[in-house]
């Protein structure tokens, strides 16, 4: 049995579902396969970052994520303590989801929506798009890449083998990716930061068993240092307890984890263990993101400690970056080097985010290195020691809790399809984020009305923002038409928007990233169009993290294009 699809996606976790949805939303047919039934017994993630929520807003599913079954009245405090019946060293308060407000730089806020709630939302959305086909209990056996496409062998739910012909294949099949391994792509970094065991348990009267105020995440610190964490995984009666080990592999029985949960409570109590899953924190990034016709995204391309909630959210950015480029190739207006820009745009972001996640882990585990026994002593001396330790730990951990720049401030600095404007690269802080329309950056959010953002202008096509009525952009429009590039011109006469975007003309890609800006109509608009669609690309500066694959030319030197400024 043989069938055809434009894009074959392997792995129906959140990244595969998002890519399938984004492609179908753009009118591109795709088939998404998953070897399991898709059920989630251990939610690996539960924070939907603000950039991911901006994508959900674009796709029309932001309200469903906001209204997921997570308890909207659950405070989101982060707390460090000895036990629930012992000393509390400090906490960083955060409001319950119902009371949280979007940051000034975005039309949406982050949302608490664990994977067993988020994946079904994505699944329902994908199943409602006629261009997408979702098949569970279907396994990739092998694939062969050709000049004009990919031939893959599958095993379906009935145990029968099938052949599928596709223009492109994308592996979103997790850390043990078959697609990545079949391509022979290695991962660089640290394969084992800690061996950890996650336990999902249920307790109906949990918050009545102790005197601690409600929160989201609790970090337990004993004489040996940081040894476990607990999160309110649904804000009701389910909790995820993580026994944070070290680089030594060990296997914990149910009796072991029960004893540790009791230690965290500080007394015996009744609870039901629902699942136990051992796993390994890793710090790894793939050396390559694919070939001409086969690509990887999400955990298949990068693995990090969950400290900071960067993993899934970084993968969602992969899917959107790759989605519009694949669509452009299928529709025929994408240039010959467009897909080669995926790796130099996304891999540096992964390196940055994976490293930051590991730094967060080191901060969380720092009491293992130095902790005064006095913090567990009774009396005035113990009170002083606890206050000093708690204040220092609270201040240190702020870097993990306030990370808006990580989620929104990533920049495609060395992208071969971005036309730089000569302005210097901004700083890359973690805790603060200043919007910029410098090429390579996410297009800034500014409210156009009470419920309409500038971000709502972007998505399916290139958008040329025009802030000066005296500029005539018809040559730019004709250049786009000549290359069949979808382009929409939007006149904006709002001075606050112009101030934020910084130029009279700003070109924004379908993924919402600025790719060119100037105060003048370009002398050669066709050159700009060919650059941003990947037909003619700029030479990427030498960077050891962006090595060319042997035998391939990823980029050509830009030549013959007039200076647009």
C-alpha cells in the first residue's frame, strides 16, 4: 500500500502537533504519525510560555489553553523549604492564573497547562484542519531521501507495512529520535546531568495537612542540600514529586519513593501513587538539524533540564520557523536556500536556552555545595541562619523565575535570510526584555485597539509595515508579485507604533520576525525579496556551532544587490 503526502511528520507530541497544525493552517497537506496512542501518563511540561501563547493566539486556540482544567485559583509561588511541616526558607510569590496579567511586551500571558491538557487541545485543533491527517499506532520503519523527496516505510495499527511518498520529512520524535539516528546526527553536550525519578501521586486533602501557604513549585533542602521538588501539576489533587539525584544511576522502588514523599511532608499521610518514571536530565544539542529534505525539531534536536521551562517552548519556536519555510517550498516561492536557514536560525537559540537551563539547575542544586547546618537549628541562631540563607537563595533563584527575554528576546543574529540594518546587536539579558524591530528580532507588540495587537497582523504572508504616507512602495509590491511571494502592505499612522518599530518601512516574515527595515524605499526591492525568501543569501559568519555539513553548500555569498539604506 502506497500513499502520498506533502509533509510527513514523525512524532505527535506538542512539537509535531504544532508543526502539523501550522502547516495545515497555511493550507499545506501533511501526515503526522505517532507509534503510541498519544496518551500522557507523566506530563513532562506544564508551562506554556508567552511566545508559545502568541502562536496559540495566531492559531485561534489561546482561549482553550487559558481555560484548560488547571485550577485557575492555584497560587504560582515558588517555595524552598525543609519540609511541609518543617522550616520554610523563602518564596517568590506569583499570582494564580486567574489573576495574572500579560506583560507589557505581549498581548498574552504565560499559562499553566500541563502536557496532558495541552496535547489534547493541539490534537483537537489539528483534527479540525482538513489538510492534516493524524495517525496513531503508526511507526516509522525506515526512510530514503532522494533529490525530489523522501520515501518512508511505515507499520500501521494493523501491523501492515505501508510506503509513503513525501516532499519532506520532519522528525519530532523526541530525545531518542529515530529520524536523527537514521541521519547519523550526533548530539554534543552533557548526556547526564542528573538521574531523576518523577512520581505522580494523588492526595485530596493535601493542603490541609500542613501550615504552608499554597504554591506551584516546592524545592526541598536538607542537610545534604537540594534533594527533591514538588509541583502542583493540576492545581487540584495531583502532584509531581521529583527525586533529584546526581550523575549516579539508581533505581527507586515504590517503597523508596513513598518514604521520600513522606519525608517531604514531614509526617505520614495517605496518598495514591499513580505513576513512577525514571529519567535523565541532559544538556545536548544536535550537531546538525537535518539535510535537504529531512529535518529534526524539538527534543529530537535539543535536550535540556526542565529548570526554566525552555524545552517545549523552544521546540514550538522550531515548528513555527520550519513551518512557514516548508510551506513556501511547497507553494513554489521559497528560494533554493530557504530551508538551509532553519539550522543557523534555530540551533544558536537551542545552545543559548540549553545552557541557561543547566545554569538554573546548578543554582537550584547549589545548597549541595555549601549549606550551614545552622539553618536546621532551633532558636535565635537558627532563625538568623535561615533568614540569611533564604534571602540569598531567593535572590539567586530570581534568574529562573523572571525569563521573559529568553522566551521573547531570541534573535536570528547570523541568519542568512535576514537583511541587517547596521545597528549593533543588543544585550542578551535573561530577566529583562526590551522590544526591538531590529532585523532578526521578533516584531514588537503594540496595542492597535483594546483587543488587537500588531502581532495579529502577521502569520500567513510577509507584511510590509508603512509608517509614512509619502513613501510609494509599489515597486516593492511588484517585486513580490514577480516572485509570487505573498505580501500585504499595512499603513500604520500610529506614532507609538512607529516609535517602537524604529523605521518608516519594516518588513515582517510570516513567522512574525523582522527581516528588513529602512527609512527609504529600496533601490532594488527584488534583491530584498530574493534575500528574505532564501534565493540569494548572505554569508554566515564563521561560527563553530554552525558547521557546514560535508559535501553541502548551505549558503551563497550575497552579490549584486544594491544597498537598500
